[in-house]
C-alpha cells in the first residue's frame, strides 16, 4: 500500500511540474499576439497558415519551467504540415528539429518534423518559442501535441479546418437536388 501511495505522489509531482507548458497559436486573422483556445474554438480555412509556439501558462515573468526540462511539439496525422525550420527559442531556450524518420516520431505517432525544446537557462519571459508554421491543407481536425521528456502529454491544441467555399457550395447544391427529388416522389 505504501508503494502505491509513493508512486501516486511521484506521478502527481511529475504532472504538476510539467503542467505549466501550453501550446499557443497566432491565427491568420490576428497577426499579432498569441492565444490558447479553450474547447478547440479555433477554425481556419484551407490554405491558411498559423504560427505556433510554446509558452508557460503562468502569469508574469520569469517562466515557471525548470532548467533542464525538455519538451517536444508535433502534430497528429491530418490535413496539414508543420514547418519547424524557422522556429526559434527565446532567451534561455534551446530549439532543435527532430526528424520524423526516428523512433521518437514513431513512438509518439506524429508526422513531419518534431520540435525539441530544452530549457538551458531560466527564461526571462513566459513565451518560450516562436516561429513554427502550420500550413492548412484541407478540411478536418488537426491536433498539436506538447510532450514532456517522459513523452507524457502536457498540452494539446485542436485546430478545426473548414471546407473551402466551393466544396460547401457543391454540398449545398447536392442537398437541394436530393430534397427536390424527395418532394416529387
């Protein structure tokens, strides 16, 4: 019984230590500022691009993360591509791209490149990284995942991608034709 209690306390400490990290997004219609969207309320159109980053969700500075913490960011399979080539770490943060051909991507079920973020010095700001670019490539949901060094999920951000207007028009036209045929029968 004591072992279970100790394990529970340790797991609680691990989760609480890493729970301060969040995935933030700059949507195309708001070119300035970062936000985390509760209940996945962010909708974008095909061909839109989003900037994605990591932030510490504590209020004020310095950030609540610890020196030596390592985090990963990637997306699940979905209609879109993440480009981490322009990603940069802000003061106190080291950023490196991890290729998707490695075991890490396979274990996490991610596609494209994965960004690895390491806290190398106490960050002066709660914003940790900037400059990851997501290219929307069609309708459907895509989830961004943030993992800690133990590959536990510490945050997610779901993006809903809307069908393009031509697709919606065709669906509406098809629906009207079906409704008209049913009335005649």
